[in-house]
C-alpha cells in the first residue's frame, strides 16, 4: 500500500489520521510518517494499516489491476 493509497483510502471513508492510528493499533506518528513519506515504516505496520482500512470497507487496487496503476475504492455493499 502506497502512501497515496493510504491517504485516498482514509478520504473514501472519512477517517482522520488519528482514527486510522486507533483502528490499526499504532501511534499517530507512524501514520503521518508513512503518508508524508518521511520514513519507511515496517511491513507489519503497513499490513496493520491496510487491514484496518479493508475492515472499514476499502478495497485496494494494486499495480496492474487497472491501467492507471495503484488506487483505492470502496467495497460494494452486500
């Protein structure tokens, strides 16, 4: 999950960085640093962030899924 995907995913569900940090069980600085590309966060942290966003209804499009490249979308409601 790229920093841009993280920002887009939060925007789709209306979450603040604080909301995401709480949902992912990590500090706010980790979210801020990832989204602003200040430092590379651990793969485990990326997985926790992604899992929290997916649990909230976000689906991630990885490189190659669409012609435009990586992205994020809301999962269809069932």
